[in-house]
C-alpha cells in the first residue's frame, strides 16, 4: 500500500492532474471516479490507484475485478491529496490519450463538425463534448489556444463522452476552415452581427458550426472564413449566451434537421 504523498507515483499523478505539458509529453491523463473508471477500456488503462475500501468492495462483489489491469492500493489521505475533487470516490487511474485523424474527420461523408475557437472554460468544454455525442456530431476541431481537453475538470464534465467523441487540435484554425470548405463542408459561425437566425438555415449536408471564445466570441478571421453567419434570437437585455448553451442549441438544430431529412 502507498501511504505517502512523497511516493514517486503519487507525485506523477498530481503532476498529470495539474500540468498539460506533462500530460502531453507522457501522452497520458488522469481519470477520477467510478463511472469514468468503469467506462475505461482496460487496453487503455495504464494503472489504477484505489483505496483499500474501494478494493474490498469490488473484490467482494467480483473476485476477478482487478485481474485485467495494473493497480496500487493507496491510503485514503494520499488519494485525497492526489485527487482533483474534494470528495474522491476511491479510484484514480492513468489512461492513454486517444488520438484521431484530422483528414478522416474533415473527409467524413456525413461530416457534422463542431469547430471550437479559443474555448477556455473547462466546464463549457466538457458540456460541449458531452452534448456533441448526444447530438450526433461526427467530430470536434479545436484551436490550439483552447483549454486542454484532458484537464481534469473537462474530463469529469464529459461524463465518459471523451472516450467516444473524435476530436483534434489544429495549429491553424482559419486554415482548417478553408480546408474543410474545399471538402464541401458548409461553415456556419455563431455571431451577433448575423442577419439570419440559426433556425432559418438548412444543415442537411456536410456542416461545420463555429463556437467562439466565451469573452470575445469568434475572431474576425474565422468569421470572414465562414460561409454563413447565424444568431440565436433572444429576448430581454441578454446580449449573448454561455458558449456551452449556444453550442447545444445549434448542435441540436443540426441534429433535428439531419434526423428529419
């Protein structure tokens, strides 16, 4: 049993939780909680760290529960120090980062893409990924300035959708938009200056929806590269919606039209 937070494995766990640079150099990230742990494919699980009570509960119900992967039993206090949440559920694990092919995403015959430009809030990113799976999005392209998708708060917010939603980070966001247009993908940008409301457009063909930064919206360059600007109608004095909410509304309109095609 690991009983000290000075243990090298625990130090690595903490570093992976806190630093994107380390996550990317090791090509690994940390998942936390029972749901994420049990949804992780054992082939991608590098090592689990469990409390003694978690271990005993699982073994009592299923003696072979821990047979297919490496694990360490960790003192409760040490696991709490390594966890990103205030009340951990007794299990953390180091997992391999998934990788997806950019060309496959933009050449998909039924491309339905979400394009995130400088989305910085972990909660928004997690919500968007989770909603994207529900709305039938085929892939997400993310600007390099956006929040790290393997940030612990993002990972938790996805509720497991991170394992199933293809995504890639792109160095040149506007360049990627131009390349997608060459593949026959129509690009829509959510923008306050738009003349048309989002539900006045047709999204039954290959589609990409741009969602911009929480504070600044979509850049001028990305807006200019879009085929069409769209907006969400709003009453009262509200000028804009949370990025996760706006993305959800637009994704489900695209889904509604494609489903009823």
